[in-house]
C-alpha cells in the first residue's frame, strides 16, 4: 500500500516537473521569437549598413591610378560582401577579378578566382557549372597547399549540396558513390589541415554528424560558435548546423531555438542566401501559423533578392503547405467572427425585447415620472451601446470588404501576369528554335544580350500594377498630392498614370513597408527606395513622421 502511494507521489512530481520544464521552454522560445521580430523590424538599417560598406569599397575603386594588384584585392573584398548577399553581383566581381589576374599573368590568382567561382556555383545550386570548373579548369597537381585545402573544402561542400539536391530521386548506388566521395574529401581535410584550425573543427563536426555522433558534433559546434560574433555570417552558419544536430538528435525545441538565432544573425549580417528562416517557418507551421506565413514570405523575398536557383527550390517545397494552413486558419477565424456576430445579434434582439417589456410594465403600473425617466435613461444607454457595437461591426465589415477587394484584384493580376509570361516564354522559345534551326544563332545571341525585352516587360508590369491599384483607389494621386506641400506636389507627364514615387507609396498603402521588399518588386536597389521615401517625406505638408501613416489611410472608409 505504501509502495503504491510512493509511486503515485513520484509520478505526480515527475509530471509537475515535466509541465514546468515545458512551460519554461515555451517562454524561452517566445522570448527568442520576439527578439527575431525586433531584429526584422530593424532589417532596413542592417541592409543600409551593408550597402554603405559596399559603396565605400567601390569609391576606392573609382580613385585614379589604382594599381592592378590593388584592384584585384578590392574586387576580392567586394566578392566577400556579395557572396551571400547577391549572386549576380558576386559573379560579376569574380569575372572582374579573373580579368585582372589575366592582365597580371598571375596563374595562382586565376586559380583562386576559379575556386571561388566553383564555390559560388555550389551554394547557388548550379552544380553542372561547378563540376565543369572542377573537371576542366583546375589542375590539382599544380595547386599550392592552401589552394589544395580550399579545393578539398569546396568539393565536400559541392557533394553535400548535390546529395540534398538529388534527394529521393537518387539510387542506392549513386547515394553511396556521392557519400564515399564526400567522405574522401573530408578525410583529406582532416589529415592535411591543422587540428586546431577552424576548418579542421568544421569538417570534424560534419563527420560526427554523418555517423550520428550527436553529442560529439554538439561539442565541436560549441567550440566553433564560441569564436563567432552573434551578428556574423559565420555565427548564422554554425547556429544552423547546431539546429540540424538537435533536430536529428530528437530535441525539437532546442532545434527551433537555434534556427531562430541563426535567422537573427542572417538579418544582422545582411545575408540573403539563407536557409534558417525557411526551416523555422516550417517548424512553426502547427504552433504559430501567422509567424510561419510571415517568415516564409520573408525567406521568399530574400531568395528573390539573392537570385539563386537552390533557395527558390527549397521555398517552393514548403510554401504550398504553409499557405494552405494559413488559409484554413483564416477561414476558421472568419467562421468564429460570424458566430460572434450571430450571438451579438441574438443578444441585441433579446435586449430590445427586454427594453420593450420593461417599458410596458412600467407604463402599465403607472410609475412616477422620475422612475420613467430612469427607465428611459437605461434604454438610451442600451441604444448607445448597440450603436457603438453596430459602428464597430460596420467598420470591421468595411475593412474586410476592402481587404477582400485588394486580395481579389491582386490575385487576378498575379494569375494574369503568370499566364502572360508563360505564353510569352512559349512564343520566345518557338522563336529561338526557329532561328537556331535557320542558322541565325547570332541573331539569337543579340536578342539574349539585349535588355529591350526586360525593359518592355518591366514597363508592362508597371502599367498592370498602376491599372490594378488605381482601380482600387481611383483618387490616390489626388489625395496623395493633398498630403504634400503645394509647391512639391507630383505632376505626371501626359499619358502617365503613376511614377516611381507614387508606386513606392502605393505599395506602402497595400501594407508593404520594408524598403527591401519594395526594391525587389519595383526592381530598384534598397538604397534607392530609401532615398525616394526620405525625399518625399521631407515634402510633407504636415508631420514628416506621420506621413506614411496618412498614406495608409488614403481611400479608406471614412
């Protein structure tokens, strides 16, 4: 009997401790998520700091009498800044570096540049291009010890990413083949590199992860993170690996915690080639759908900004399930709102009936005027409450109607644009095939090199956006000018519906406020968008700080 009582007490204590531990873990995750949201709110500042750093390096390049050696070093630094920020610019820096190395007739620098190019292709998912460099442009027998180490490092990264890319489509034989090659290069790095170096520890961590020695992998990872600043790209990368370790180890809350920290470091280091935010959104799918939806959209914006194939594929794999879950949640919220409206309506009818009964009873009992006045006062208070409730319901319905109109208009615009682009791509493909078949390859080359098609499509996009937006808010231009000083109002050219400034603030009216998102949509740099916003706000007729909030009210229900 005593034994049973002790067992029950012990079970109760264990359940209490488990509940307390779960509560503490949830609070810790919420604190970290709040910190991530605060960091996202300041993302424009981190982006501007990164762009300023890039611009400073370019200013030095524009100085006269810069030697070729110094130019090579500056392009090397610019590549480092662009590598995980913007793929196209990173590739351009490598091309310029290589051209200078050729002018200097410096074979080692040419090889260094090709190795960096192979790494860039690897992280962006261009495996065919990377493999071509390995097979045709790198002679391993001519590499210096440092270059050979770098070659081993890039090869193992290439094989690791390639295996993820192949996924379930690969056969058991191909999987074993890739794994053996990957292990070969890891072993070469472990053998040849200094055991105390960061690279040695990094590869050792990957080795422990591959053989599922999670505790050893965690210990090595902890040493790597200890030497990184929390706002650096290295910290973001190692934090991502820590999350992967915990995920595979069966510690989901710890994994989410480190995905959050990795995402914060990505934002602070202005990294756009990210993975943590995407995986974090997937992890939050069942517990915090609103954050999951917001984070996957941010990850998509970063992938578009970076412009690499691999991240697009990653996000495409999870986006449909998150959108589906989000729509189901929204539908549930609408259903709940309708239920509340029905309850309020029933209560209002009941309240009106009660008021009538009370009035009838008091009149029937010939109450004194003083008592009747009190009843009338109560009825007035009820009516005021009903009026306030009705006003709130009307405002809620108006807001829902406006939101639905915006959603329907832009879903239609999005589907129309997608359909048009598919038709144009098919037409363009047929045109290219005909010209190639006719031997007019130079003409095809000229068309591909020309920016006319992109400029035409961008102009068409602007026209479609202007028409869709002005259909929703036909008086936007007039009301927007009404917020500006009289001598600073925007005057459109003949036939022009909107210009760049108006489109920027049109997107702000739709709720898109981050400069990086606006820049990606309108095809400008984030710095340009920032300058446009600042210049227009300086021309505000009233408070500069409240200008954008007033813009968000344009065309709303009065």
